[in-house]
């Protein structure tokens, strides 16, 4: 049975939306633990657990080639970018209100559009650039007093989103050559564990059972989220997938209000609405594009 391009687009969008729920929950745990522990402690544990989950999943349902990669350079770039993004997000959540990190997550579609051309060779049309620009305007609405309010937390969050976007774009690149999505999750987390374990003896603090359980839950959510995103990036261009991630704002507001008593003001909601609206338009254009291609193929005479 042949699957239509439109269905593939919708399936990719659905996977990204599910990803946002899982990753926002993981980010909530990050913020809970960030005040009491250094980043290497959380990421040494979670990186090792996610790598283990990948290994076990591959044993249960072996993929062709196992966890080996045919793109070692690109995989190394993705792994390094993922480690940098994880560290930067950890400290951004420590320094900024939970929903405010969304300011920079909202920039990721624009970054993905800029990277997609030189890295993936994917042409970004003018109307897509306009939509990305509108999304950026929405992001700027989240600053109350202009750039004078920028802090170290904002700069760290920018680095997090830049490296995080690079990691996702490279994942789409590697996905063109490899079908095993687990490898794209395994290597970044293995490197995370190795790098953080080297620093762990200098920052280690004993973890009570409750915090250890949170670290395990974080690893489980992270494994599910990253695996879903890798699969989604096979189905959607990066500049289309990343605007959908702006649904994280909704989750961030809910989690921030319930667990951290953080309540964004009306200007934050206005900016978020603009960003999410531009994201929905980008998904629509991708759906219309795949639908047009499909109809053209159906109407063309068979050769």
C-alpha cells in the first residue's frame, strides 16, 4: 500500500506535536533539578540511560547495521551540537523564567531556514521566509524593554537554540543515508555521558531517591522525545518541523504556572500567538506543496 505525501506530512506534524509534550515535561524536570545539582550530574546519568535504552531497543528490534553509522563526521557534529545545546539549556532554565526560554525556541525555525540551504540543499521559498520573519517579529514581542533587557541567561539560551537547531538539521541530513533512527539518538547521548562523566567527580552531590527517580523519568522522556523527533525529521523539512515545536510554549506556560508559579503577561501571549500562527502557516504550505506534487504525479501520463 502506497502512502500519500499528504499523509506523510500530517504524520510528521503529529510526531512533532507529541515530541513537544515529551520534551516540555523533560524540561520541567531539568528546571526542578537545576537549582540543586550541576549540569554534569544530570546529563551523565541521563545520557548513559538514554544510550542504554537505545541499545536495548536495538536488541529487541534490530535495525540493519545495528547502531553503526555510515556518516561518522556528520554524526560527530550532531553529537557535539547536542551536548552543547543540553548544557546551554540547563543553565538557561536556571537563569530565566520557564516560559521565557520559549523566546529563543521561537527563533529555531528561522535558524533552521538559514541552515537548510547550505547543509541540506533545501530551497526555502520567499513566502516561507516571510512566514519565518513574521515568527521572528512575534519573538521580539516577548521582550518588554528592547535589547536592554538581554541578560547572560538570554545569551546562553540563544547558544542553546543555535546548537539545538544545528543538531536537528544534521539529523535530517544523516537521515537521508541511514534508516536506523536509534543511531541518531544513541551517539549524542553516549558522548554526553562520556563528557559529563569526566567532570562528574568534581561536582557530584548525593541524590536522594526522589531526585534519582526524577533523573530516570527525565531520561525516559528524553529518549522518547528525541527518537520521535528524528523520525519526524525524515518526514518534514527542518524549517517546517521547528515551527510546530512552538507548541512547547503552551506546555511551558502550564508547567511554569503549576510547578513554578510563573505567570507570563499579555505581551508574552501576544508574541507567542504570532509565532505559533506563523508555524501553522508553514505546516499548511508544506501540506499544500506535497499535495500539489501528488496531484501532478497522478495527472501526468505514465512513461
